């Protein structure tokens, strides 16, 4: 269960990272993401913060189970 949550959060982070890269590099010519690159950057940082909190909670629960 816990590993599934970590894998799912890794997939979410990779998707947001790829969207951020696409938005900042303007790969697509129609500029749909390029116009919202600031908002996408903020969403990436917020997502990273939440995933860090999730990982820290998972890591502390694993430390308590070991000792």
C-alpha cells in the first residue's frame, strides 16, 4: 500500500515536470502552455512540496516500524 502511494506520487511528479519542461521550452507551436508558464511553475512547486510532505510522512512511519 505504501509503496503504491510512493510510485503514484512519483508518476504525478514526473508528469508535472514534463508539463513544466514543455511550457518553458515552447515545444508545441500553438503556445497553449507557454502563455501559462508562471502558473505551471507555481503548480509544480506546490506539487513538489506536497509530495515531499507525503514522502517524509512515509519515511517516518517506516522508521517507527523498524525500531
